[in-house]
C-alpha cells in the first residue's frame, strides 16, 4: 500500500511543490538548440535509440501491409510518437549528466532502471500506451464507419480513393482532428512529467499536475513546442523513417532542456546522480524533506 502511494505521490506525499515558470517561444528554440548540442556531444546511444525508432517505423508499415491493415499504417506511424517521451527516458538521463559536467556514456542511459521513481515512470508510460491504443481504436472505428468492415485490398487503390473522393477527404479531415486531440492530450500529460520524475521523484500525480500546469500557464510556448515536434517527426519520417535516427534523439535531449526552462529547480529535492546508478544508496535526510 505504502509502495503504491509512493508511486502516485512520491516520498514527500502531498507536501511536494513543483513551481512552473513562464516561458516563451525563444525558450522553445533555445531548448531545441541545446538538445542538438547534446546529441552532437553524445552521439553513440542517441543514434542507437534513433535507429530503433526507424526500424520500428519500417516494421509498422511491413506488418500492417501483410495483415491487410493499410488504413492503419499512417495512424500507427503517427501514433507511435505518442509513446516517444517514455522511450526517450534514457536520453533525459544523459542530458542530465552532461548538464552537471559529468561524463555520459551509453550505459548511463539505463540508470533509470535503478531510479526510485521507476514505478511512477512505468505507470505514466502505461498511460501513454493506453492513449496510443485509444487513438488506433478511434481511427479504426472511423474507417469502419466510412468504408465498412473490410480492409483495403491494395495500397494504390486505397490511396487514390483517400485523395480523390469525398469520403476519403472526410477520413483525412476527421482522422486528423481526432489525432490532434490525442496528440494534445499526450503532449499535455508528458510535456515535463517524465524528466521531472527522473529528476525529483515527485510521484505520478504531482508530475502530471505539473505538466498540465505548464501547458496551462504557457499555451503559446507549448503550442509552438508541439508544432516543432510534429514538424520534426514529419521531416524525419519522409525518407522511409530513417531520418528519425537523428530527429528523435534530438527531440529527446531537447525535451530535457525544455523541462529545465519550464520548471523551477529545487536542489533539495533533486535526486543525486549516484542514487540512479546505485540503488543501495539512500538520499540524505535534507534531500527528502
């Protein structure tokens, strides 16, 4: 029971306070610039993560084609980005180490496995997977409503129908609107929550609350950040998804930098790096207060 309470509210329970800053468009571009600098300075593991994404994207297309689910190829590829903040958790740790002037190797990306906030991180990741599943279910229901229960027989004919008929444009328009709603929800929930959990172990509920307050306090900056992420993902997906090998690691590092600009630091509550690397170590009393 106490362990579950820790996962939801952190060791400080309801006494945890996370202060949100006011940020602007300039902060978004600075975060992207700093994320790119992190990527260039630590290319090994980010490249590995990016390759994983690229291969996953190709696998999505291949599996969908083989299973006669061509109508879900784009939703699967686009919706896969919804769980990106969870998969990129190791990149946040690398940026965190570099920020403190410490050496960062690919092994440090797995330090999250020893983080006391791991249950909260997993719970939030499962929430994003649920949003991803709901997105795919909604798109499938829309397709059945417009086209019937039978999947498209071949890609060229289906693409021609989508681009030249009224029901095709309706599928694109409504599908895009539905996708925007799911993307906005995912962005609001995960905007700063994963980096915050990794950094301070505040618990699932305070982390989500901080992310929502960040979105509410900075609508223009968050909207711009969402556009930057969406545009980068589109550009990275165009050459058979291989561009994601660069785009996604850069976005991962940039998310950490965005978090640093949006959330006020509280050194007394930030987890020492050694706690993530050695689970046998305990936090000093003043850091738990």
